[in-house]
């Protein structure tokens, strides 16, 4: 956030249904988890992500691409091995990928989660806690698990200008994350006043519609190649309206 430059993006799947059109994850990921096919979805996303990262790597692109893992993925002993195999098969540098999972995914089976995350970390990829503050926010989990960063949920970010309690939670979480040696990302940043307050609190990265609307991954490199600062102090960024990729992160 000190530079206003792009540092990466988050990959989210969209279901292109032949009759219902584009369906967002909120409408089908839970069903995929309940039906047991979430691993197939994750495997497809992992393979697609590696393919794009290989292209980025060859072109000299250095931004990270974040990929979400579900609780079912973390419980599977095969997932960490699959990640290692994909990195080897595609020849992708592990520092280009970032895995994200929620607090609830950690506590469902802490021992399995610790084993899986330790292997993921050992291969060189980053691990972040997603939607921090909406689950079981335990300091013991931040100490126990090999975490590189936390992403503060937008339910605290959006109201922080008008809600003193939200503002205190955000500021305290940033301080806590830094004290534990973790990066801190603010989710759901939609206006410059929120951006400025987060910058004053020392937040490391921001993600939200102030930076960009979702876009197809094919457009991301071209959008980023402009090489300009996306957000300047006191200046609102123009939205880039598009379809199916989560907003980039800013550092």
C-alpha cells in the first residue's frame, strides 16, 4: 500500500453454466464441498493456475497468484503431494503461488492441517488465512500454524470509517499480525478514505473494487502492464469493469 503498485491477484473459479450463465462461487462451492467433488474443482483450479503461472514466469512477471483451499482439501493427505507434483511438472517457482484457507478449515482437523501446511510451506509457497475475524480467531492458531499472512475480512473493513469498534478491530489486527511477523491484507477496500486509513495503520496490502473489478485472467497481464500506480493518495482509481477474476492485490 506504500507504493500503490500491483503485487498479485486471487484466482476464483466461475461456473459457465449453459443455461443459467456465469455462476459465482458463493452459489456452488458449498454444494461442491457437501457432495464431495470439491477436490476435483481444486485440482482443476490448481492445474489452470500453474499453467498461467508458467506463462507469467517465462515472461518475467513476478506477481503472486493466490488460490483458495477448502477444509476438505486440507484434510486430504494427497493434496500437499499434488501441489508438489504440479510445481515440479510445470516448472513453476513456488514463490509465485499463495494458498489461502479460512480459520474454520484449520480447526476442523488441526493435526491434519498442520501436517499439510508444513509440507506446502516446505516446498516454498506462501500460506495466508483468509476472511480473518469471521471464524474462530484464536491466537494459538496464529502461533501454531506456519502462516505468512492474514487477510482481514471485508465485514470489518467496509464499516471502519463509521463504526469505531470495526476500526479498533482492524487496527489491532494489523498490529497483531505484524507483531507475529505476518503480512496483513485488507479485503473489500472500495474507497480512498478507507485506503488512506489503512495506510496510516500500516496495512501491507489491499484488495477490492477501488483497485479493480473482477476481470478474466487473460486481461490481467495487459491491465498490469500499464505499469502505473493504481491508487494515488487522495485519488480514486477508475473501475475496470470485467467478468471473472478476483481483484488484484496492491502492496
